[in-house]
């Protein structure tokens, strides 16, 4: 695994990202319903993108919003080659350009909280202010894979404090 360029680095990276067109589904989801929300949303996205002849240009992603009460705001989707037309719950979106702190998490989703905490600590230690956070699922998960093979890119937009 030492030669794997996606293996989690010892330090996060700070980089500029370009704006990306997305096709997304928004939801306010209780924690126990998150897997169903992802499965349903990605199925809907694939169907709508197929009918609109839009091409997926990168891996699936999830943008995390506020947590309130017993639910979390989540937006899931795919980067696409052009703006799509809204179709019920599938709508166009955009991932804005700007400075972003990035860390690649290697392994199962169970360890994501620790990696997010590590990235947050790295950002605040540099007197930067975290903004929008999103995950990119570099490795497409499936029920038959070894969770140790998963790679998830953690991204957090930042601004100077």
C-alpha cells in the first residue's frame, strides 16, 4: 500500500479547487436513514442523468450541512458535464471554487469522524475558518468489498480567520 497515491497522507493539503457543476438531491435525514437516503438518491440521479444525456464526470459526493434536532442536511450527487434540468427531487447544483483543505481517508466509513476531526484541527491550528464540507467517494463502495480498500476524499472549504 505504500505506493498507493490515494493512501491517507500524513498532512492534509491546502489547494484551490475549481467550480464544478453537479446534479444533486437534497435531504434532511435522521442518522438511521442515511444509508437509505444515499441508495435512493443515487438511483434517482442515475435515472435522471440518463434521460437528460448528461455525463457524470467524477465520483459520487456528499455535501454536509447543518445538524439540528434529530436530522442532518445532506446533499448527494455527481459532478456532471453541464447544468441539468430539475426533475422532481433531482436538481442542478454547484460546488463553488475556492481554497480547500483536503485529506484522503483510507478504510471503512466507521473511521470518518476521526479523520474529519483531524482535518478540522489542522484547519483551526492554522487560524483558518472552516466552511462547507464534502466527501468524494473515490472508491465506489459495494457490499462485497473489503472496507480497508475504501478511499474517501474529505474536503473543507476554508477562509482566513
